């Protein structure tokens, strides 16, 4: 039996197992490094990857896509009688079972000759970018245009009644970061709208609603809208103003005329006379 000299530790030998504290220490280090790596990848993906679901973009982030889609539609409606409709935000939808959201919709109303609704929808669908995958199908309610403007923004077009087509650009239910008030800035009526109101014997308001959008290439398009009273209107009173331009629609209830890129639409259907002045995609 050999003696162990003081101050001398026996060799551990190659088969001595590592201590448990050493294993735990390296497991903790490895787990922490993996967590940091995953967090970094998630941070990078959130800022660089394209969205994979609608809920990854708020209404505020999607609004630029909506605006561009409306501008593209306006550009393809050159020569038609159209007017943009006010933006509408509907709250109360559910983004997730525990998170409420809102949906933004913008639209364009177009007047066509009765029976020409599908032709207009097909013409617009054919002119839209190929990446939108636009198409027109026959639904129970009539022809329906569907297209994808990108980032899960839907474009629809349908006939709402004989001679009328409405295009809508919708975000679907999204999270929102802001409280929406009145989305329509007001502006004094332009000369063309003022002249139309005066020709119809209607008072000229100090302010009217103005709806704008950006067109392809950076130009701007506008619609000024005003409700001009419930009394019947003789729309033929607009004929002298239209003499210098081109009459687009002439019926007892609707009269529209164009001068260059400027368009006036007087619509006496329903219980109110509505006038809209629009200018298309021009600088």
C-alpha cells in the first residue's frame, strides 16, 4: 500500500467524469447564446421580411398601398365619369380573439351606359399591373372584379345598379395605432364646382369635402363633393357650361361633362342633389 505524500494530488486519469457544476454552467451559456441568436433573427426578420399575414401591417402602414391603388384605378378611368368617395374606417372587427382592430375602405363611383358595366370592369382589369392578378368573373349579383394590390390590400369592382360601377379598396381588419376623426379635409369650392352650383341655382358653401390621391408617376387627383339640397334640379341648366367641353352623361337624373382633365358630375338620384368636381391624374 503506497503512501500519499502531503501536498500531492493524485492524478484524475482520463476516465474521470466532468463535474456536474461544469455541465450546468455550459448548458446555461449555450441556452443564453441560443436565445440571443433567436431574438436577433426575429428582430431582423420583423424589419426586413415581407409580411406573411395581414395582421403584420397596421392600417397606418397599409394606407400608402391603399392610396396608390386608388390612384392606379383613377389613371385607368380616363374618359369615364367618376368621382372618389370618402374614406371610411369601421371599428370593432377582431384582429385576434383578444385584439380589436379596424378596416379602412376607399372607393370610386363610375357612371357608364346601361349594359356597359362588365366592359368597364374588364377594361380596368386588363390595364392593371400583372402582379395584381386582376380578373372579372360573373357572380350571382353581376360581374365582379377582384385584384390584389399588395400587402393584403384587396381591390373590388362591381355593378351597384344599372349604369353604375363602384370600385373599393379595402385593408381588411388591421391593428391601428391612431384614433380616426374626420378623414375629409375641407377646402373652398373650386371655380368649376362654384359655376355648376350657381348654374343650378344652389348656394355656394364656404367649404366642401376634398378627397385626394397620388397617381402613378407622382401626379395628384382630387374630388370635391357637396350635397346641394333635396329640391328637384333641372340638370339641363348645366348645358351652357358643358358647351366648351364634352358631355359624358346626359339623363334626367345624372349630367356629367368634362373639360380637359376636369370633370363635373351632377347626380340627382336619391333624396339629395350631389355635385362632384374631379380632376384626373395630371400635374
